[in-house]
C-alpha cells in the first residue's frame, strides 16, 4: 500500500534515510521540532538532532497511516531499530508552510 503523503512530508521520510543535512533542508528556517522531551529550533538545531540520533541508533521508519486534522498532517509510522522498546509506532504531527515543514512533534 502506498500512502498519499504531502510532498514536504514524503521528502522528510526520504531524507531521514540519508543524512542530517538532507533532513534539515526539509524544514523552514525558523522551524520547531519536539522529540523525546526536547525542543529543537532552527535548521542548525534540526541538523544536529538528526546527526545525534543517527549516530546513536540505527533504525528504519515505515509510515503506514496518514491523516489530516486541525491543520496538521499526522503520520503514524513503525520505527524498528537498535533502541529500547523497538519496534514502536510513533505519531508525527506536521504543520506545513508552502513546500517546507514549519513544525514537527513526534510522540508515542
């Protein structure tokens, strides 16, 4: 089954398989990301967040549900890797601005 992901969201999941710079380029300059109880603001912080996560864990991410609600794109994805509790289903709450991601919050 292929999901109909908005292009900025599809770009994010594709970039997440390559490198932190590619991920950072998916976001606006003044973006905000919340993940694992931390908040990251701006592309440099996003770049570092993804670099740190990639250095710490090896994982695959498989989106399987996409819905739109309250101005957000909500994607549920199965994350499998070498981290405690693997595998786990995570929800990604995206707010978009044009062809970029304005905000992202990742939750269990």
